[in-house]
C-alpha cells in the first residue's frame, strides 16, 4: 500500500468503520498483557481527525515511524511547522539508518532460539527512493517505557494477538531486535514464550501453555514470570511466580501455587504487588527475600493502573471515599488518595481528591483558564486563553496533550496545548484553518517527541523543553 492509497482509504472510511475501529482499539487496550500505551479519546469518535487517528493506531504511529508520505511536499504545512516550532529540533521522519549503529540495549545473547536479523546495519524498514516512509500495518507500542514497537497480526477472530517482529527506537528511526524463545514446564505442563530485550527491560509475548506474563525487569540473565494453570472449566487452579535464568534455562519457583493474582512490579524489579482477587486483599512480595506481606491499606478492588510507585517501597493509590451526610439525609462521597509505606502498610498521608493525571495532578477549567493542581505537593499552575471545552487527547507520566472538542467553538479542534507537569511548562499549538483537516499529531511520551504529518510528509519535533 502506498502513502497515497492509505491517505485516500482513510478519508473514505464511513462512520460504521470508524466506530468499529474505536471498539477494536478499546478492546486491545483492555487486554491483560501486553497492552498498548495511550488511548483514543471519545470526543474524536465522529470527527474527521479521528478517521486518520483510527487508521494510524491500527497501522503504525510512534517515534521513528508514521503515516506513509508522498514525494510531493506541502509548502504551507512545512512553513507552518517550522514557524510554530521554531527553537525546537525538527527532523524529517525516516526509518532505519545507514552505518554500524549500536543496537539499543545490546547484551550477550542468552540461551534459546534466536529469530530475525536485528543486527544488520541496513535499514530494517527502508525508505523509498525519495527517502519517504513505507507503512506497515498492525504496529503497536508496548513496554513500561514505551520502548518496544511491535508488528502484530490477529488470529481466532481477533482474540489472539501474535507479535511478528519487534523494533527499538534508535535515533530517528527503528532497528529490528533479535527475538528469542524459551520453553519450560509447570508441574508437567509445557509452556513457551518469546521475548526481546532493550537494556534491563524485557518484553514477553506469544505465550503458550501455562505462561501468563513476563515481568518487565531483567537483572543480568534473570527475569521473572507468572505461570498459571487453568482447568477445563476455565477456572484458575493454581498460579505461581518463577525466576528464570535465560542463559542456563533454569526455572526456580519462588512462591507457592496460590498466587492467583493481578500483579504490579516495581520499576526497579525488587518487589511485586499482588492482588489476591478472590480473597480480596493486596500483598507485597519481596523477590530477594522470597517473602510476602499483606497490605490492608491498599483497597482490594484497586486496578493496577490505580497505583503509582514513588520509589520501591512507597506508592500512591486511590483511598476510601469520604462519606458526608447531607441535610436532606443523602450522602456525598468525596474521593481521596493515599501515600502508603509498603514496608509497614502504614498510610503516610491522605490527600483530598483523586487526580486525573498520573495520580498526582488534577485539572479543571475556570472560564478560559486551564488549572492544574498537584494533590500531593499542593503546587498549582494555570494556562490562560484556552477553550472551555479543552480535554485530554493523549499522554502519560509528565507529558499530556490537550485539545479542544472539535464539535464546539468557532474554530473547533484548531488549538492544542502540550503540557509538561514535572516542569510546569506548556506550549500552545495553533493550527490555521486551511491546515486543520490535514495536520495530525501524536505524542510519544517516552522520547519527548511529537509526530506531525499532513498525509504527504511527516516530521518529529523534540519537545523536551517547553515554554
């Protein structure tokens, strides 16, 4: 498929296709593991912009990759882009690079079967003769650091996702990574999975048998996995945590078989939070000590995305609601957030509210002012001159992209605001009317970059410094 074919196909999509696309995206987001980062906002569901965004999400959007581009340049688009982002590094998008660039996260090859040719010095997804992109379908972004760009396809009527290739962001392009395989047995039942590595982060995929997930942290040759045996009645019979030495292929069970849980590993790989669903409690499992401690201050019904690690043993999590009886006899519920010490289970602090952004920051509009409040530190800052209908389009961590609801206002959807919460800085991005239906943006948080395309060419903009 050429870039022109894709561009025309997107804009020929009817509303039914757009809705089905949205449903599939949301279905992908609900899958337990792996799961793509980001989301499609509902306010874009029926918009012209969503036609492109939906197709991008189903095909390919990430730093170093994007919409296929045509050889014909748009002078107006380029002039606007370089004027809008003057002072920022702007680079035309390409995939792969010439020369002997070192592969990100290169390590000694572990035991197991290696697939692919990710160590070549030639571009793994080459540009055409005009140095323009060739689009590949079925690309997703995975990993806790949004580091792995995977080419996938679906089987069993879309229920099973199969990862075909894995790429790493390298400079302004992508480099294919080696894919390794591992096989073992859980109490006589065989299992297998494939994996790729970038530095100390590992991504597991294409699991079979009793394999459930591979945790993200890799310590030398050691990784940790969750094995689960499901009976014919689809009820989980037993589940455990294991340590795997990828070089020696030795598998060591580090827990009992009663760990029927949802899991959340700390960023440094030292502990795993365990949600015992049927018994309705959370615990913290210390990997080095092989010990487990119940944490009653974590509400048993919390989802893993409702807990944020501040450090290895300190987390933020949604707390019990505060109930207030009103004069008419009804009750008003106010939310709150806990800061919890996982060593002791003690609630260190209670903060009013439950933030919408990364569990720390809340936002609201006051007239034409967008206000941000940190419920933990008490810090706040404002952005003036925004539309009252501004809402989140994408983002995670410290970076969030806001935009106007394109169904409202005199110039709907023509203004955006990129915010860095850590630095309390922002940048307004205005798109002129004549470019409104052409320009699309995608925020790549892990690399602090914006992808911009008008359907005929694509650029990345370094937004590590705003304001």
